[in-house]
C-alpha cells in the first residue's frame, strides 16, 4: 500500500491512500508518537479514504493505515502505510 496522504482540515485530518492488492478493507490508527503499539483505532474503511475528527487543534499526529482481506489484517510491510500530520486550529 502506498501514497498515504493526510491533509489538514481545521482540527481534523482527511486521509487518502492507494488501494492495496486484494484488500477488502483498511484499518486506520492514529497517535501522538511514531509507535503503532500505542496508537488508537479509528475504525475500518472499505474505501481508500477516511476522516479523523475531531482531533486536538494544533497537534502533531502519526497516522497508519493497514490493509485487510478476507484472510484478516496483514502484517507484511507492504500492507502498512504511515505519515506524520499536523492539525490546524
């Protein structure tokens, strides 16, 4: 999975990413540090976009997306994407 983009929209983030081969859904996570182990789940999406809102204003976040298929979530490196993002006011 590639090209995860987080776009600031006020105190929220709009996320888009490229489809992963054989993916039937995507799990979205976010956190204040670059540590997926302590990130919060924002739920799942069956499309290649999501919105995280409301978030704390003027705050740096890390965002992850993981592809899943009928066999479950993938732990392969190509199934994950992550980016740092900053919210506005």
